[in-house]
C-alpha cells in the first residue's frame, strides 16, 4: 500500500507524546516493543494526518487483503493479510494538529484478537489526555469536499 514511506516522511515533526512503558522510540514516529526472545512483539506508529493516508488506513481494500472493522471509543481494528498484521487505529487531535495513531501485532493464523493493540491506544490516550476523533465523519466530509473541488 505504500503507507510506510509516506508515513515516515511526514512523522519527523511529531510533538513529544508520552509513550506507553516498554515501547522504544526508533525515531520518525515508530515505537517498538520487544519480547523476551528479543524479537519485535508489538509496533506503535504515529504520523501526521493527511486525507490520503487516512482514507487508505480506514478503508477496506479487499483486492489487497486489508479489512477494517469499527471498534469502540472512536478506534478501528484492522487485518492486513499481505503484511500478516492485525491492529487498532485511530485519528486524534493534539496541540491543534491531527494524527493517525496505529498499534499492531503479527497476525498468527486466523486469530484476530485486538485486545493488546486496542489497550495500547487506550493507554496512549490516557497518558496524553486524548479522545479519538470520529474518523468516519472526517473522511466522508473530506472526500465529499474533494469531489466538489474536482468538478
């Protein structure tokens, strides 16, 4: 999907978010949590919002194998079969700017347990005093505006 190259380029100017214990900052909005075997166990990613990335992250793409599910508290869960990942994602506003926040785990078989990734977003939001935005309304509004501009 090409999201990572775009995300890494735009994540460099992030504010100093408070991060969940156990995640190591690798720079450019990427945080990794290592397991006891020294392998990456969980990943957490923050990138500046733009409508193109938001539409990609929060839309189903069955041809690619990416499925998004509504969750609770303004978050969404996803399964990315080609990358073998499952996770949770949200849009937030912090210090007057919008960001896409994502937490994911490796996909193991057909087990779609979003508990850890969802809890990561909840904890991140508590640490930073954030309430997720209604992503569906924002994306629909922006796509509608884009259609009007293209006429």
